C-alpha cells in the first residue's frame, strides 16, 4: 500500500512509533549527561567512590567529627569540613583510617575526658600521638599533606583564625578598596624650597 491509499485524517492521527521523551528532557541533554558521566568515570570516578567506601568501613564520619572535636579542644566543628578532612587524610595516608579508628577506640576505652589528659599520659603510643597531631594540624592549618602533596581544604575556616575572630580579618588581599588604611601623610621636606611668587 502506498501513502496515497490512506485517508489524510488517518495519517494525521497515527501515533508515532517512538514514544515521546518526558517533558524537560531532550535527546541532546540525555546524550550530554551520558557523555559527561563517562568522562568523569574514566577520569577516576571509580577510584574516588571506592576509596571513600573503604574508609567508611574503618571509621565513621560522625566518629571522626567527634574525634576531631576532642583532639582540637574546639566544639563545634563543621560536619562538612570533617568529611573533607577525613577524605583527604585517608587519601594522603593509606594507614590513616586504621590509625584514626585506633585513636578513637583508645579515647573511648580509657574514658579520657580532655585532650590534655591524653597528651600527658606516659604510656601513650607514639602512633596515637602522631595521629592526633595529623588531625590537629589539618584542622588548624586548613591543609592536609606537605609541600607538593599539600591539599587545601579550607582557608577561611582554618582553626588558627578562631582566637582572633571578630577582632582581625583573615589575611587576604584586603577587605576592599583602601582596606589597608589611609595613605600616610608625607611631611614637607625641609630641603625642598617653596616656589616664590
């Protein structure tokens, strides 16, 4: 049969063979999203997903937040930043997850109530002390790692700025135009002759 043998009204009312896409989704957007997902996974997305799951088995994010609050002596700390510090510390040191879990268990089993009590304990394992130092260093500096391997986690929220919060601005390029202060007044030089009329 040819199309000329069908009445025109039948051709106009026929349903398409391919169902329409849901509103708001175009074929172009769908293909773009699929391509972007493929690129992200090829660039190491699987490694990131795998490392965070392996670490979660060793120490929970909530436990790390509580441990961080304990060793820094500062409460409250940001849960979001704790997650980022945890991921960066785990990535930079493969043994960090187990060490953090061991420190958490030591503090809980010894019922240590303050970080000073932990640090003055004569029988404190040097590995536990090193782990506590890693955590404190990350939170206070806002950086995990050293030299070329350093990863910035937070500049403005680094704990080193807490003692002067509200008094001093966090050092940057300034708070805006002329934030460095007034231009100093330069006194007239005594050797300079004034023009005479």
